[in-house]
């Protein structure tokens, strides 16, 4: 039989070509699985706390101050306060959290270690309408002189947070206001002394908090 009548054999596919094919399939499967995991994680919600009302520094947080919301946070879930993390001991807010916002875990602390306290200060004059719960203010004092006049005003408390404001427009010569404030414990003695010696106290919004 002549060589012309021998069957023609197809060339064998190289092994590295098959390996590259399977590697490509694995990469596609891994990519699809990765996308699926990301989408699944994004759809998973976790229960965290949101502020039912504005929380202010030094405020003891009770059950009615918080509400549980289910939200998809992904890797940020541990940043916020979860149900069950407030059951052990009393906790206080360490910074202002506006109503409706999620409560960061870093925004609360142990009540026994609080460095602030609440006082009620009566302002000699009315305060701007922009001042309300959560507003950061300064407390100014003008000490009473023996002749009945007042000394030059100076800052008494440089960093106070408003808990509530009660305005009184019935006073002759202009309104006045009583404010519950959160102030550093270190400022309490001077504040109480100013109130007891009839100094004129005024509440001034900190820069950027109103006019």
C-alpha cells in the first residue's frame, strides 16, 4: 500500500492549551461567585439603633431614646450600636446624635465615667431662635459690682450643649430664657458661683451654630 493511502492523523492538542481553557473556566466561575457574594452581602440587613430624639452629651440613654432599624451596612455594621449592647449598665451619650440618625458605638460611654453634667442656666437676655436641642453654645458672665453695675463680660463656659430651651417673653424690657445645658464637670463650680452671686449670664451660639 502506498504512502498516499495512509490515513491523515489530526494533530494532538497541546496539554497547555487544555489547561488554559480550564483555567479560564475557573476564573469565570470565581468571578460570578464573587459578584454573587457581594450582592448577597449588600442585601443582608442588621438591626442597629437610631436616635428617637436628639441625644446630647451627658444624657443617660434610656430605652425610649432609641429605636431599632434594620439596615444594610456591610462592613460598617460594627461601627454602630446594636441591640443588646446597652443592657448591662447605664450608658450616656458622649456627643450629639441628631434625631433619626444611626447611633455610632463611639458616641456612647459608661455613665460612671461621664465627664459632663447638666445644669439649668437663666440667660439675662433672650437667645437666638436658632438655639435649640443639640446646639453648641458659650456661656458668658458679667459679674455684679458693688455699685450695682456689671463688670466686662467674659466667657464662663466655652463649650456647652443645649438640652432644652424655655423662653419667657413676658418680662418687661425683653425676653429671657432658661436653658438646660450639658457642661464639663470642671466648669460646674464657677457656673454655680456665678449664679449665686447674681452675675448676668448670657448664652451665645458657638461659631457656625447660628446668628
